[in-house]
C-alpha cells in the first residue's frame, strides 16, 4: 500500500484512463460509496451537498443523486462551470429531477449534515474570498461534515474541519500527517474500483499496514531456546540516564528476544530487568563488549558523553546494530555506513536537526524530506525519523533510489520520556531474530505504535508500552490488528 500526494493521485487517475478504465465509473463509485458511508453515520439528518466545479464537486453530485434515489432528503448547492465527468454527473442529477441551487444561497440548516465536495486533490493554493468565507461558515455552523476525499482547503488555511473523511482510491499525505490529519476526523478508505495497476507506483512511500507487517513477524520454532531466537546486547547508561538501557532491554524481551545483556558504565546505578544479564564496564571497548554473546546490538540509549565511544566499540562486534540517542553523531554514522553492517538510526526531530543543521521545526514540518536527506547522506543506514507519524528511509548501498515508508500506528500520548529507548530495544530484538534492517525497522515501529495504541490515555508511560508489546504482537499475528483507516466495501 502506498501513500499518495495529490499529484501522484492525479497520475494514478491518468494511468487508469490510459489503461482504458472509464473515469466516469470512478466518479460514480466515489459518489455512491461516499453516500453510503455518510448514511452509516448520519442517517435521519437532512443531507446538504456542497459542490465545487471540479471532479470533487462531481463526486458530490453523484452522491446527491444516489441519496435522493434511495429516498433521502437532499439539497444540492453547486458552483457553476462543470465540465467533463462533473458535467455528466450534473446531467444525471437533473434527470432525477433534483434542483441545483447556487452555492451562495447555502445557509446552515438545523439537523442537517454537510457533504463537503468543494475541493479535493485539485486545489492549487489557499482559498480566498467567497470560498474562504464559505469554509469558515461551515466550520462555525457546528453541523457535522463528511468530506469527499479530503476536507476542502487542505493543505492550506482555511480548511474544512470534518467529522468523517472518505479517502478515495488511496490515502494522501493530508490523511497521515499532523496537523492536517486532525481536520479529517475519522478516515475511511475506499478503493472506488481503481485498477490496482494504476495505483502501483514504487517511487511513493509505503504505508505500513497490518497485512504487510504481519507477513514480517518472525516465526518461533517449536524447539526454540533462548540462544536461538535472538540475543540482544544493549549498550548505554550514564549518570542520571540509568533507566534508558533498562527500558530498551524490556522492549527487546517483550518483543521476543531470547536473551538480553545490558552493558553499562560500572559507576552508574543501572538496574536492568531481572531477566537480563548485567555487564558493568569500566571502559567502552570491543573486547569488553565481546563478553556478551550478541546477535544484534542497540547502542546509545542514555549513554551521554560516552555515546560515541560506546558506538565505535560496538562496531567492532560486527553485528546488526541500532544506533540511538547519544550514538547519533556524524563520526559514528559515517563509520557504520562505511562498514556495510545492517544498521538502523533512530533520531527524533531534535537529533535529526543536529545531524542536518536544520531546525527541529523544519524537520517536523518536512519529515519525508528530512528522512530522505539523511538516508542519502548515509547510504546503507536505515533511517527511522521518530514523530507523528514516524517516517523511514533507506538508500540501499550501490543504488541511488531511496526507499521510503510511513508508519500508521502510534498516538500523541506516546510523546513521553523513555519511549524511544523501548523502540530501540524492539528493533534490536527483531534484528537479533534475523530480520533485515529494513524489515526490522518497519516492523519495529509498527509494533511499538500498535502497543501504544492499546491505551491512548494521557499519562502513558514507556514501560507500560513495553508491557503491552506481547499483546500487540499477538494482535498482529492473529489478524485482529486494525488499520486506523477503515477499508472500503471491497
Ligand atoms: N483520484 C482519482 O482517481 C479520482 C478522483 N476523483 C475526485 O476528483 C478530485 C480531484 O478533482 P479535480 O482534479 O477536478 O480537482 P478539484 O479538487 O475538484 O478542484 C478543482 C477545481 O478547483 C479550482 N481551484 C483550484 N485551486 C483553487 C483555489 N485556490 N481557489 C479556488 N478554486 C480553485 C479549479 O478551478 P480552475 O483553477 O481550474 O478554474 C477547479 O475548478 C478528487 O479529490 C476526487 O474527489 C473522483 O472523481 C474519481 C477518481
Ligand atoms: K472535499
């Protein structure tokens, strides 16, 4: 499954037409299915359909026709100047005897639901004048709004704040990234019958879905023993950051690691989980770290000033590695990129900002671009740029194309201390279980977010998320993990 931009969706639309698929069929499916979705939630209210002159408006005209056909009370307000498919939709609506009112005549009507079919992927800039005012009036009316494809006005201001958005053919950036996602309300996805070949575009980011992630779960053989399912070495801790390596160890164990060793400075008060092997060290060097037999390493959590030294010492172990927090320095990243070892870096926007020389606000605003830039700067390293949502990027060595993925699990309550440490442990366990760096990173962020989604209450703590990981793994394995968008009828 891919994550689209408005432009990429227009290309998919063109591709469908090139394949011979009649565009009017897409519009009919879009309108009809949106109408059904509206009825599921808002049956009994009068339906007011507001249509622009483009194809988003055309979808609205189709929806109005079906709603009237099914016997519901519908009022239609539309801009003038429809062409092509939208003009046909208008013709069909007139044939059903429905009156079309000018958009300027719309006034909020009590107990109505608004179907927002003003603008979709064809918007080319912020709404102004009449349309800006209309959007503000709709928002201020307090009436429930169902948006066709996306709330009109996005990604600019002003835009509609919808209760429900029916995304057509695929999810777009606005449906995933905050703050725009908030304006969508609940998100439903409908394929509208778009030929899959038209949507197939390997250059777009992968959207991590339950079906794809389920296929990556490692299988625990019947004769498993603790040495065969993955041994993780966690390296970190410094002064007041003694909890970080312990949380990583917990994350690793709860994801299925067979044995976790925690290496930490001997003069630090680190208290690893009871089940972990303790490795207090007076010096970070490879020989010392070799005392732990590890299939994968997670290094840097709470390592403070010792982060660089610890990560360079861990490089000598030549194991797949997760580099987190205080290990995330230019020197370390260069060395790991050159080593060719499967390695993953897990910066948050602040750490990415230090690496890229950009502000954390810029990183948070353009996460796809930031992750891609890091992946191109350090070929071979899998970049996990943490955020809402987390973005992944990887430039396989010897290639120039960067693969991108966007996570679909997780919630804002997970923005608390220690959450990243747990994630590093989760990914470490998956590396130790034998997954490739790209697979371990994608499945790791997905599971970590899914665990966080079990409780979306304020005050969620990192160790609680770690404790919920087994439930998340089980949910994914059993097929009961749900994607946040609800799939359509097909
Ligand atoms: N994906 C698919 O395959 C399918 C997609 N479908 C649907 O098509 C939708 C996309 O339709 P679209 O391309 O016609 O664009 P749309 O959003 O209706 O807006 C265009 C209108 O907006 C206007 N306009 C632009 N900027 C403006 C501004 N700043 N301020 C004011 N006006 C502005 C522009 O006017 P113009 O500048 O051209 O005069 C034009 O009239 C998509 O979201 C989905 O709902 C389905 O029907 C079936 C399959
Ligand atoms: K819309």
